[in-house]
C-alpha cells in the first residue's frame, strides 16, 4: 500500500539513503538548514535526523549549523519591546553563554538539539555564533571576529576555504547563511554599515561593547538562489524525507552571489 507524504514515516536508514542520493559523501564539510515540519514524520524526531547526517558524513566529515542568538541584541532592535521598557531590558540582558544560551527560534529546533550534543563546539560571538561537530569543528568555530562577524576569518569564510557544501533540508531559501559571506565583497554595504551593542565577558568582568558590521539582509536570497539555479549553477536536488532539498557547493554559490549582489542589492 502506497502512503502519502503525510502518512509516511522515515528512519535514520531511509534518511541516510536520501542523503546519499543527494550526493552527500563521507568526509564532507556541510552547513545544514532544516525544517522538521517539511521533513515529515521521523521515527526518533530530530535525533534521528542528526544521526542520519552524522553517520553519512562519518567522523572524517564536519557538520555546521548557525546558532544565532539575536534575542540578545539591544532592545532597540526588537520592535516588540515597548519603548518605556527598553532601558530595563538593556540593563538586565544576560551575557551570551555558548553552553547555555538557546538559539533563536527561526534557526529551527534541529539546531537547538544539535548545539546540546556531546562533542559539538560553539563559537563565541554574542549574536551570530555557529556550532560544529566533526573533524574541522574546532578550526571552524575558533576565533570568530566580533566585528564583521560573518566575513573574513569567520566560520563561513572557513567553510568556503574548506570547499564546503550547503544542505538545505526543506528550509526556506532565505535561510542560506553562507550567502552573507558574499555581502562582504559588496563595497556599498560597508557605507555606512551598522553598529550593534552587545555584552561580553572580558577579564572576568561584564561590559558593554559596540561592534560594526555590514548591513546584512537575507530577504533577497531566494531570488539570488533562483537565478543561480536558472543560470546553470552547480547543485543537486531531491527528497530528504518529505522535504524538497538541495546540496550546493558553498564556493560556487558565494562567488555567484558576489556579482549578483553588486548588481541587485540596494
């Protein structure tokens, strides 16, 4: 009896098979963006999804996910705070703790489960950290810059240099974090740039700092990806569970994205 996607159940074994069909190989370095809802009914839930990815990569590979905590940004960035409450929120905002601070909800529940896994390490940026597992985990997450945090010497830059891949598992196209790396080659995004307030721990003391970054914006990433695919960019596509999924080389997409953003980003 054939079952619809809504009725189908998936397992570590079946999901691993889907990844192999997509072209994910042992030893690869990959950043994952996922939607558990799109993937469908998995026996074991997010744990089985992680096991499928990690068992496919093996210990010679590396798994990376964005573990952003922009809920720790200055309250002036969050329109849900009433103006009269912002000073109170600012004064009482906790520090970023790599082992404790949860990820933003829009990063997805799989990411929250992943960052708690044994042998996963997390970078130290107070707002845009990354978590990694596997052979290159320490290298990718160490020494993330405070300023221009997704640019040169960032985890994304190291992913690019390692000839990594993007694995999009039913997640929206604007979630492709690696495309932020392309923004750092678009000169107009540095002027005026944007200043952010954060709290950090320095020499055992809590203090507020201001850091600067380009004017990051992922709203046009779906159009960028569509043009990349339409122009014959390298990728493979298939199903991961019930989710429409893509495996894309980071280098090819980011290089395409630099020229595309120079023409299309306002």
